[in-house]
């Protein structure tokens, strides 16, 4: 087996075949937005961007003979507690597992992550991250053996019970049709809502206003579905569904701290659920984090959502000597 950097977008099909080949063994549902299952188009775009940015070395292909049997990728971001997080992702075809491919990819990712951290953020706090869902048994075993443990857990939930009646809006708040000039206010509201979800900023990622605004402007979003609550000229909270045919994903549920504990999230969510049902949605999905202090999981359960799958987000400290840049 050899590891090599990616060559370019022409390798998208080979990498996509790895995901197709692992779907059954890993219990993956390709249509779920919460799985690590990129589309062929997503891979082509990501590979093109990596080459344009000169980051081919942050992708490694595991090859045996002429066959691509797996690949790995590194991503990095800062969190609010000052830590730089290096996400080490890797995927291997089931028939090639147990032969050191996954271990080799993980070793490569950790080695390169440490080198990048020393060069880009010397002396700053850094840690490894990795993902494996509750059905990815092989990946979970590999990560736990390598010293990773779950930092927090993303929950995928689906609507599996009757929707309760629409909950009344809190006094003084109202839902208005969304206009283009409202988008920046909605983005700011989302950013404030997530600012204190974890103690001491641990795991918190600041919402990038430009990126979030660009996401809302994509064609998959239909603002006539959005439920945005206003208190005078201020946005108090929002529920943003995305619907395609008979599948609806609740993209966003958030309320600014000053308007919490008044039933606003329940009111907005119940309105959104009835609307997507009226427009033909038979499957309604969302995700939340088990550790959120807002106890969003309890809210979702109360309106008919049930846990479908868990996605632990694993973390592992950098070796102590790395703190000194060595």
C-alpha cells in the first residue's frame, strides 16, 4: 500500500466509490445530511478547491496496486476557547479493513496536523478531532484504540409522531414574511444564539456571517417556509426548514438568550412543522447536540421527534511536548 496526495478533480469518482462501498457495512444512509457521505459533485468541488489552494498534501489517497482503497483529509478551525482543532477524517473500503490502512491514514493525519499546528499556530493550544457515527463500528474501535474520546454528540432525530397543535406566539412577538433585507438580521440572531452553548467556549465555533448569509442565499432555501419572530425591529429567533419534494430538513432552530424560556422555539417549530406537512413532507429531520444547555433535545421530543442515530465528535489532546512547539 502507498499513500499519495490527491491529483485533482479527476479522482472524485474513485473517492466517491469508497463511500458507496462502505455504506452498507457502516450503516450509512446516503440521503441523510448528517452523514459523512459527500456527493460526487461535492467531491469534485472540494478537490478543485484543494488544488487551487495548494492543499493537495492535506488529502491522502491509500492505493493498493491500481485500486483506491481509502483516503483521508484534514481540516482545521479555531474554537472560542482558543483551541485550534485539526479534524482528521478517513474512510476505507470494508474489504481492506484490518490490514493497517485506517491506522496508516490516522497516523499520517496526526503527523501532518502536528506539523501544521507548529508552523501556523506555534505555542497555541491545539487538539485532534475525528468523527464516527454510532453505526461505524470499525472507525469507532480504531479511534478509541488510538486514544480518542467523545467530546460531544450530535443527535439525528426524525419526526415519528403526530405534530401537536400550533403553539401560540409569546405576547409581543410576531412572525413576518421574510424580505431580503432581513437576512443580515437573521444571521446576527443565529450567531448570538450559539455564542454560549458550551461552558468556557469549549467546542464553540463562531458563526461566520458571510458564510451563513451565503448559505441562506442558495437556491435550496425557500424563505416562504422560514418562521422568523420579531420583537419590534429586533429578530428574537428563527426556525428555517429546507424542503425538497417529500423530505424536509430543519436547517436552523435558534432563539436569542433574551427571548428564551417563553415558548418561542416551540411556537416557531410547530408552525414550521405544520407548514412542511401541508406542502407534502412525509419525512422531517433535524439534528441537535446532546450537551446543549438549552436542552433542545427535550423540545424536539415533545413535538414528536425521536432519536434515530448518534454522531459522537471525538477529540484527543496533542502530545504535551507539542505545546512547546516541538
